[in-house]
C-alpha cells in the first residue's frame, strides 16, 4: 500500500491542491483510495465532503495533527495532506509511514528559503532508505525570473523535479465541486494534464 505524503512547512503553497489531485489520479485508475488531512484548516477534508456521489470514491482517513497512525488495510493507496509548520516528532512520525513525499514549492524567494532546511532534512532521511522524495513547482510561469530562480534552487538539491504546474482557475473551479483534473473530460484540461505527466509517472513507479 503506497502512502504518499504532501508536505511543506510553509502554508499556502498548494498542499491541498496536490493532495486532492493525487488522490483523484489514483481513484481514476480504479484503486481503493484514502485521503487524510492533518491540517488545521481541513481543506482536503472539506473537499471530500463536496465530492459528488457519482465521482470515483475516495475514503476519508481520520487523522489529527497529534496522532498519525498507519491507515487501515482495506485500501490500496493513501494520500496525506499535512499542516504548515510540520517538524519535530510529528515530522518523524509522518516519515515512518511514508513511501513517497511530494514537496510543493512556489517560485518565490521567501518560499524557497523557508523550505530549504525542510528539504535538506528530507534528503537526509531518504539516504539508505526506501523513501522517495520529489518536488513539484506550484503556480509557475516559466517565462518569469522567479521560475529561473526556482530552477537554480532545485538543481542543487539532488531531488527530482516531477513537474511545474501553472496558475490556473481550473483547480479552483474543480475543487469547489469536489473534483480534480482526473474527474473531467481530458480535453477540458489537456494543458494541465500534460503538466502532471511526470508526477503521474513517478507515482506509478
């Protein structure tokens, strides 16, 4: 049972957007999927309540900031949305159960510096172990200097960049209906699905 954790100690970087869409991707493949939300804001949990009954099912994984135990065995794929400020023993508890960690990162100098120590700790945790870590650029306009700076930063990390997602209202409109890119006709979100290709391939490995 792969457990995919979406984590970044900074708030507002797109963790819930990534978490819900990863869960939606697994569900589209026909897997039995569970989505947990350890964030105080409970954005992913709210999204699950908005999800229409005709959509592919995604179960709720009841977790809290203070207690993240292993998920039940009646599911095949698990996604965990984590809170801002994740560190210390909570961070270590999450890493104990994680198979893969995706770090969403925005092309802002403030986001880059706020995330550096966290990424270094993740890189250290994966040495000699089976933990896989990948980075996804969020709200990235590849034509900007900020995108260039993000590219320079991740080049020296030794971690794979799975993709860069543009800033689009598609995510906002779909989330408001409890849906993901993977729940609608592909032609409606073709450009965005192309940006997910690297992440999806990494998830399937």
